[in-house]
């Protein structure tokens, strides 16, 4: 089996590409929900340590997606990095784990910058369509902007959201009265 994908940042699995073409790409809804739940720390609250954008080592979501992908025993992978117009500018091919790792390492170096100091006000854009198609997609830019914003600061998110909030079930998560109630709901009834 040959797996293919595009490498980019992912706020839970660290990076797209590689194993994600199998898990979640070909996985059941139950498996997708189980891997996404691994992003959450139900003991201490919030996101599980090691889970986040640009992180592979110690990332429970990445490790589980890779474990599931290994069940089909891929022999080879082809992953690309594309420019803003969708044209491949780099291609990483070879043993599926190693090629993905090299691609992710190089992507991290070429697509990130250090933040010397967090700011009181951060203005963020999703980069246009399809990244701001709906709030489900747009909130990924919001997650990244939070790294640059100081606690209690303000984030201004520029996103068209022509499809509104996205999937109808997304709004139901905003019905909870606080973070503890939301955490209980996520633990008991997580839906991706």
C-alpha cells in the first residue's frame, strides 16, 4: 500500500499528511472520535500535554493515528508541501514514517517563526478560502493566534465564514455554561 498526503500544520496531530490519510482518512467515526479525544486532558483540563501544532514526539494523537495506520502496513508514502496556489513545491517519498518525519521537520523550519513576546492585541486572518469557509475551519487560525496573545488579551479574527458555523452539531458545544460542564460533555459524548 502507498499512502499520499500533503504536509501542513495540524492543531491536534501536529502535522497533516502521512498517517492521516489512513487515520482519520479511512477510519470509522468511532476511531476518529477516539483519536480526537486523546487531545484532551480530562484530569487536569484543557489540552493534553504534548498535543499541539508542530508537535510529533510525545503527541498522543499523532502516535495513535500512526499506530492505526501501521495496521494496514503501508510500504511507501508520497507527501508534498504545496504553495498558496496548491502547486507542489517539495515532495517527500520513501518509507512512510521516515519520509513523513523528514517532511514535517523541514516544514516546521520553513513555515514557523518565533514569537519574542506575547501581545495584548493579536489580529489574525485564516488566509481566505477554504480556510475561513465556516467557523469550524476558521477556529484553527484562532487557536494559532492564541499562542501570540497574552492572557486576558484580545484576538481579532478575520474570517468570512460564508457557510456560517459549519456542521449543525458544532453550535451545540456552545450551550454549556462553563468549561467544566463542557469538559464533562466532551468526555461523555465527544463528536468530531
